[in-house]
């Protein structure tokens, strides 16, 4: 048997681990309705695992060929990092496809990072570094599932509101924010002209209490007849 050769049992074990890890991470993303779900993460992990095994096979064949041809052994080279490096850069392009940029927000960064981490896990499994892969897999799951519950980060919300009747509406908003413990950290104010008169657009950066329900806030504010539209985006 060739040195460092990937046998069928080894390949099956590594592919099985890649499927399991990709499924677990992808399930978390799919449950949260993210652009890349379970199938995407599984395929990324399998693909990275396969490429890592191919790289090992290339190295194994190079060593065997050098042993059988000692006269040219000094010129035979096998770069273990070449294919792996292409995986790392290639997944970056795939992750970029999950990032959605709109006028006031950027979404999908965590999903892009999870794809990149999943590729890393696939590479580790494919190379046979099981301890590194399993420990890293646990770390990724802890970050995705539990970190936000353990460490509280102050939540800021950007709220864009279009309205008429400036003074009355601003007084209504100020009173609503005060009643619900919401503080205004920043405010942009724009006046737009229309055929029916001026339309005011305020973009509030709000510091909201933990556990505050944004859909309820939008529903409450939309009851005001002077408010034309509300848009809420995490920043």
C-alpha cells in the first residue's frame, strides 16, 4: 500500500463526517432562513473534503513515483497546500453570493463566514485531522447557537419613517420611544417634495431594550395616520 494513500474505509469515514458537520451547521442557517442552508453547507464541506483527499493522493503518488525512480527523485515536487489554497479562495466567492447589500443594511455576513468555516472543517476532515476538525466543529456550533444567548450585545436598530404633519408625528414618535424605554442615538432628517405637499423622512438609530419585539413596534407606529411607511433594518 502506498504511503499516505486514502483507503476506501478512510474515504467513507471522512465523507460521513463531512456530511454530518455540514448538515449540523446548515440546519442552523436554514432554521434562521438564511440564503445558504443545509444542502449548500453539506456540499461545501464534502467538496473541501474531496479536494483534501485528492491532494493527499497526489502527494502519495508523488512519493511512490520518487521511490520507484530514484534518479529523478530530487526534481519531483508535490505542493500539499496548492489545492487547499484554492478551496479557501474559492469559498470566498461563494460566500460573497450570500451577502445582501441594500440601501441601509448588509445581511448574510454570518452565513458567509459559516460557509468559510465549513470549508475549513471539510479540509481538516479530508486531511485526516480528526481532532482538529471535531474541536473546531464544536466551536463553530457554540458560536452560531449559543454565543448570542450567553453574551449580551447592545442592539441598535435603524428605523426609517416617512410621514406628513411634521410636528405632530415627531411628538408622537418621541412619546412612543419614551414609553418603551427606547433611546435615540442618532437622527437623520430629510424633506421630500410631492404633489400633496412635503413628505418628511427621518432615519432613527435606536438603542432598544433587550427582548424588544420589532414587529410590534412597527405595528404600533403604523396605526398613526400621518405615517406613510416604516422600514426597520439592523445595523
